[in-house]
């Protein structure tokens, strides 16, 4: 059995959505703004998706804050991560703000039945327009320090943390959604600048998402298709034993691997535990009609760690808690 994460088109499940969610290789669902009408509707959608799947289903979203926050109405407006260091000058205040915002984001997302937000961004903000203020800072020390607090807040809420985009997307201007970025820097520079947050936080992360970026000084394949990056560096050198998610295989940065089947095979064979196929239903359906490389027992264990355990308050109940109200002060600031 492979592990595939798909998307759905609207605010309700179609017959085609239901058929794919029931497929034995589909173990994940990612939601977007188009899937959101209200918190109540979103909670109903998550519940229905799990019933249709009839197996453990990991429901995810990109809800980092700032430009990348999929749900707005009824949710707190989480600021971009760069604003933490910009707003607060005292390191202790920065740390507390990071922790409270991580907790707030995670609690609100889980309140509607979503297991994880793909966060935090561990990229170093250098020249990338697509990263920019999504990054905590422009240096590895501050990114590591502030991301550690954000992760701690997520963990206090009971949410697994996923660091992205390994080994770093911040030093290429091209956007891997619409281009094939190539990072020409040498190994020493990449390992001194981009790797430190992943090295320090490897044991605190339950998931990692690699970048659709080619680093030709080290490998001729994008990181998400590279056994060098995923097995030799991430697993062996950094000691990471969590879930490796491919970035969306429909993105332009993934097309270097060929057809969707070739991309899926390349990602799974390189070491991804779960592959994402989004915003291209025809490609997802065609892919799932063919046999895929199976993921092993270790992948199944990693998958279980990503799932939300226990019950969570709904948004109305959450908003009555002292900690939620305290977190709003950081938003007001």
C-alpha cells in the first residue's frame, strides 16, 4: 500500500471525491480555501471525509499565517512569521509570541477536525519572493530559535509539526509552483546557512516536506526526488525519523521527473512516506488506477504520529478559554 494525499474540489464531497477517498492508497486529504464556507461546514466536511475513507485519514492544510492562511472567517488572523521579530525586540517576548501563535494556529485548525497544518517554514529568507515573510528571519540562528518556540506551541496544542522546505527554498527567486528552481550555491554554503534549523529541530519535528528545488552542486534531482537529500542527509546525517511528505507533485518544480506516475515513483523510491497530488484530479485518478510502490512499516508508524489524538474544543468553546483570549493580545500587538 502506498500513501497518497489528494484534494477535493468544493465544500461538499462529490461522488468522484468519495470514490478516491475510499481508495486503499489514499490516506491523506489536503484542504484549500475553496473547501471553506464556514467553520461548521468545514467540520462537517472533515467528518464526512473520514467516514467515507473508512480508514485512518490524515487531514492537512497550509495554514501558516500571513499570505498562507487558508481559512479566514471565524479564525484568528495569524500574522506572517517574520512579524514576530519585527514587532518584538526582546528575545523573551519573541519566544513567547512564537509559542502562543503556534498554539493558537494549531488549536483553531484542530477545532474543525483537521489533524495538521504544514508548518513551520524553516527556510532562510534570502531572495525568494514565494518565501519572503513566511520565514521567521534571514539567518539560521533566529529561524531555529523562533521556530522552536512555534513548534513548542503546536505541541502544547497536540499537533505534530512539519518543517519545510528541506533543505531550503529561500535562496532561489523562482517559485517552484510555476518554475523549476535551481540553487547554484556550493555545499559548504548550503550546509552552513540552510541546514542548521533542520539539524537542530530534527528530533522535534514529526514531519518534513522537501523542496522542489535542484541543488546541482550536490545532486541533479530536486530534493523531493533525491535519495541523497532524503536518505543520506535527512535520515542519516540529521537523524530525522518522522514522516517525509512530498510537496505537491502537480507543481512545475516536480515536472523534471516526467509523468505523474514517474514523479510518484521517484518520490516514493527516494524515501517519501506520503506523496501529495493536488489541483489535478485527472492526474490523481490516473495515478491511482496504477500500482504504486508500497510504503513500509516505518511509514505506517510515522503516519500514526501525525494523527490528532483525543478530542478538541470547537471554535466557540476554544474562544472562551483564557489562553485563546491571551493569544489575541499578540495579534492585537
